[in-house]
């Protein structure tokens, strides 16, 4: 491979190209097997990253200074106007705090360029932030807040104590009335009652005086605080408005080309989506950068690949040197425009991998059916694929509507219970909601699990920028708990394991297996969080619940095929 880069392209040698056929169609960016040319390009780029990368802490070297930031890199195999084949390299976001690296393609828009409007506006925003911090750290403001907190506590206590005193006085007067009514004549009791009323009014007067006194005291402090708070609120409002305007200006600067020379801004691309506007950092991913540069130089795109380099983010599952598809939330709308008119590999999401696979009935009566779902068959109809457990049972049942109670991921095989009556559906669904249903899964993990058994507790939420992937999120994630027990450790470095999910979150077992805070061993064949193979080695092997009509405890087993 030629190491001489011209216009950032590195050419393959004739010897390397002799044994490899050029791709007939461009890579489908969201699910692919790397082409041999992209594998060669990636190998060379990774060798470069190991030896000559700028100062950037990827988390691969112990003791290295700076924040650990792993990064997605990409290669784009291209053909120039003379028919020569080579590749371009790119990265997502910034590298070592900069966009300017001679060996990588530039960003679509360099917001860090000297004297750029972004840096000027960023300076203004930073100045506002500094002013807000200055106000918040003003000793007078801090003292006023402390005083307000102190006197509020004192006021609450004094008012509370006074209420108790009034309550006690009222109780005493009631007792005295009872006692004196038995002792005094009518005239004397009237005088006594008047005295009691006078005491009651006096208590109310004293209470109002105390409340008004504290209200006046706290009001003066509030007035002083308001001067600072109003300034802070005004500055934050200004900052929000300026930030929104800057973001909009950035969106307009990011304009993407396609092979026809058609430019389209981020704003125009995303206004046609369900989001209505671009997500943060849209346009900064590797593949759009690479395609943009290729079109500008008149290169023909042939194939692409992206891989992760460095330590994983805390929330995501990312493995060093592993290939990944382009993200859906940020990149899909952009790439649909950029690849317009370019024939790509077949979209596998439009194919039905469950076609021809048999749906086994494990148990059936008049109330429900338990089936053993094969891997790659949907539980319910999808957007592009209609074939599913539901549609097959509907056909088999005739005039009976299958009532889905729970689901299995398309890639997961195993036991699924489907109700045949509304009452049965309600009853079994209630058992699922109360978590009295026992589910056991069997999985094969691509790594050695050290502990024989244990429990994983990692909260999960959806990755809004990259559906259907999930994230570990301790702030906004939903509780997700899984018990596990190792069954066997194999000579090839894999581990067979039993899982008992105590919650039912999307991709729970897959995330708890793959994430470094979980078992750090992806399920074999997991194309989202690990490495794809002929199937996902995850099987719902056991299901136990109470029969909705007889009350009998029902247990079903289905052996995994791995």
C-alpha cells in the first residue's frame, strides 16, 4: 500500500488489488460485513493509531494525562477520476481537541477555525457563564441565601410552637368551661365566657403579630435576593436565546453533498424527520465527513467501515477495534441524502430471516398456547416484516384472536405464552406485572465469567440517537436486575450461563452481559453489543406461571440448540 497521501487519499498497491474484487455496490451503512478492502484500510489505520496518533487519551495507556475519550474512526474506500483505488480516513467529533489533522479528512464545517463565528459566539456565551458564576459567588448573595435559610427555619419553628401553644390554650379553655359551668350561676358564667373569648382573641392577635413579623423579616431578605436572582435569570435567558441562535446558525453551515452535487443543510435534512430538528452533534460522525470529502474531490465511494478505538464510554457498549454500523439517529437522515442514487448492498432489515423456520407448539389448551419461537422470527408484526408468532397463530387459530402477553427479541429463541381468551390474557398478564412469573434464559457468552453466580443491577434507557440500542444510565434509566449462574466454562473461552431477569427491560440480558460494569462478555452472535454470527445465542429455556383457570402451577421447558 502506498504511504504517500495525495489529497488525503492513500492508494492500494496493484499487488493488493489483484486478489480482491472491487465491491459491486456500496456498503449498507447500518448493517454490514466489512469488505476485504476496508479491512486492509482499517488494519493500516489502526497501525497508525498505535504509533503516530496526536496527543489524545484513548484510555489505552496507564497514567496518560487528560480526559479518557474513546473514539469512532472510519475508512472510506474510493476510486479517483483515473480509476486508482485507495481509502480516506476520518473520525467522529474532535481528536485531541482539534479538527485539523493532515492524515484525516476535515469536518463538513470547522467550527474551531480561527475567527469563526462559532468561537466568537462561544466567547460571548462563556462570558455570560462567567458573569453568572460571579453573581452566584458574590459574598452578599451567599450571605443572603444563608440568612434566608436560617430565618426560615427559625420562623417555621416559632410559628409551629405558637400553634401548639394556641392549641393547648384552647384545650384548657374548653376544660375550664366545663368545670365553671357546673359551679357558676348563669350571670357569672356569661362573664366567664366573655373572658374566655377575650383570651382566644388575644392568642389569635399574638399569632398574627408573630407571622407578620417574620413575613416582614423574610420579605426584606427576599427583596435583596431578588435583585441577584433577577440578574441571574435574565443572563440565563439571554444565554439560552444566544445558544439556540448559535445552534441554528451551525445547522445552516452544515451542508451535505451527494454524487449529484446537491447540497442540503442539516436543518433541511432533519425537518423532514419525526424529530423535526437535528440532534446535538449531528454531522460530526465519521462516515458523513468521509463522503463529503470524497464528493468534493470527485472520488467514487466504494465501501465504508467504522470501528471503535479506545476505552468504552460509561453508558455504552463499545469494544476496542470492533466494527460498528453508522448510527441511526444522527447519521441515517444525512446518509439517505448523501447516498441518493448510489446502489447499496441489500437492506437486511427488509428481509425476513424467520421465513421457513418452524414454530413449535409446546402446550395448548382452550385458554392459552405456549410456543418455542425460533431465532429471527418476530413476536409481533414489524414495519417491514409481517411474518411473526402473532400472524402464524392467527392463521392457525382461525376465528380466535391471539392475545400477546409478552415478547421475545427477534434474535432470541425460546418459550412464549399467548392467550386465547380475554380472561386468560388478563390473568397471565397480571402475573407478569406482579413478577410472579419465573423466566429462565440460557446464553453463551463470548468471554470467561469469573464468578459462579451473582446479580447484575444496571439501570437502562433507550439510546435516542441510535435506536434500538440501549444505554446504562444511573440518572434517568429504569431499574434493571438480572440473576445469573454459570453452567460451564468452555475451552474456547466462552461461558454457558443461566439468566433470571427480575425486570423486563429492552435488551436487558444483552446489555447486562456486554457492558463492562456487567459481565463484560457479550452474548455470542450479538450484532448490537458484540460480534455478529449465524444467530444470537440467547434462548428462553424455562417458563413457569399459574394456570388462569385451574390454578395449577405450570412449568414449561425448551432445550437450547447451542
